[in-house]
């Protein structure tokens, strides 16, 4: 009986060929997932405060400028809640964050395009290692550009705040991080 099962491995539609198809597809899905995770994580490695939820970085895909401005206002209000800042500081921080968000919009589009390209590359009948390496190197440049722009925005905001305000903000973020890590 074991011999019969072995003989059926090359016949389409058998249980064994179905398993092979499953593992082949699972392998491709795993590679694809790893590639997409790497691209996404790299692009938003320095996402900053509020990046994951409503009103944060991920909530501003293709919204109108008015709605984006409202989200920025809410994000800044949340970020600075409990920090003694002047109206002038809030206005300056709002301008910095808005400019950063606007500059990030084209990079977001490029990230979306990169996902599609990764799927296309990894689902070809033949894996082209050179093409994958070129893709990886190109996407690292995209991640670096995003990281530099967000870092510039963070530094610009930090320069608006006093040392005491920066310390209070850092303590606030440390407390929030501590709650998330429990």
C-alpha cells in the first residue's frame, strides 16, 4: 500500500501533488510576506508618535487636504496634551508636521507600488535573483528618504520646544511605551 502511494506522487490530482502545491504556494507567500514586511517596515521605521491609529500616520492615505489638516491638529493636540506649550509653539509644530505629512504622501504611493512590484517579481515562473537584489537596493533608498524626512521633522519639532518641554514629552512617550509593552 505504501508503494501505491509512492507511485501516485507524479499524478496530478493526487493527495501528494496537492501537498506539494500547498507547500510551494506557502513558500512563495512566505517570501512575499517577508519582502513586503521589509519594505513597509523600512519605509516607516521612524514613524513617530501616533503613527498606528486613527489620526496617525497610517490614517492619512488619500484624504483631502482639509481632512488631513484636521487629523494633524488632533494628532498634535494628543501629542502635546499635558505639555505646557504656547499657542505660537503649537502653530509652528502644526506647520512642521503638516509639511512632513505632505512630503511623505508621494513616498506612501511609492511604497504601495513597491508592494505590487514585489508580488510581480516573486510570482514569476523563474526567480530572478539579480532583479530581486536591485529591487531591494532601490527600496532601501526609498526607506532612507522616508527616514530622513521624518527625522528632519522630529528635529524641527524638537527645536521649537524648550529642553523642559522635550523632557516632559519624552517622559510621556516613555510612559505610553511602558503601557504597550506590558
